[in-house]
C-alpha cells in the first residue's frame, strides 16, 4: 500500500486571521507583532511582503522598509481558538494528525483513498473545508510518501 502524508500549513495565519476579523485591514500592509524598540514581526501579510518585510524581523527594520505599515498586537488566544477548528477538520479526515505548531500539521493519509478518492482530491477537499469553515482562511498542502 502506498504511504501518503500531508503537510498542512496555514497561509499567513496570524495576519490572515487579523484581516478576516477586521475587514478594514484587508489589502493593507499588515504586521502582527510587538511594538517597541525590541518588537519582532510575528507575521507579515502578503501585502507587506513585497517591501521585504517577513516574520522574525525586528519591527524597527520592518517600519523602515514600509513606513505605512499597520502594526497590530499578537492575539495568541484567538489564533489557538482558530487552530482548534482547523485541527478538528483534519481529524475528520484522519485520526493520525500530528500538530507541529499552531498553524501546521502532518496528516497520515495512508489508505484514505478508499474513503475520499485520490489523494490530490482529498487535499483539495481539505483546503475547501478549511476555507469554508474558517470564513476564508487558506492553507497550503504538500503531499509525499514520507513525512519529511
């Protein structure tokens, strides 16, 4: 039997949640992170990435690259809440889900073709379920015969 693993990774998770929860932030260069001289970018929206801003960058450097950036604080409790919803969706497909972080998991899909059809179809269905249930959040899914 062909082994299959899915690596599910939410796209711009913190920033996407902020833009979903606060529509006025959609389409804007958004930084989720701590303010102050030692603040760090926890997440960068796709709109700010062309300016060279990325996660783990000092906020001061990010603001130099994009002076009109909007900075919002991290709301970890909210991200964990949404993460639980996503992990529940994944567990609806397989009991073998290994959560790697708040927005990332590995799903053992070995043998699930009998229930859900071809593995690629299953991945597209998971992406649609996440999109629908979370109100528009997207994810990327990698497929491989090994977890890594």
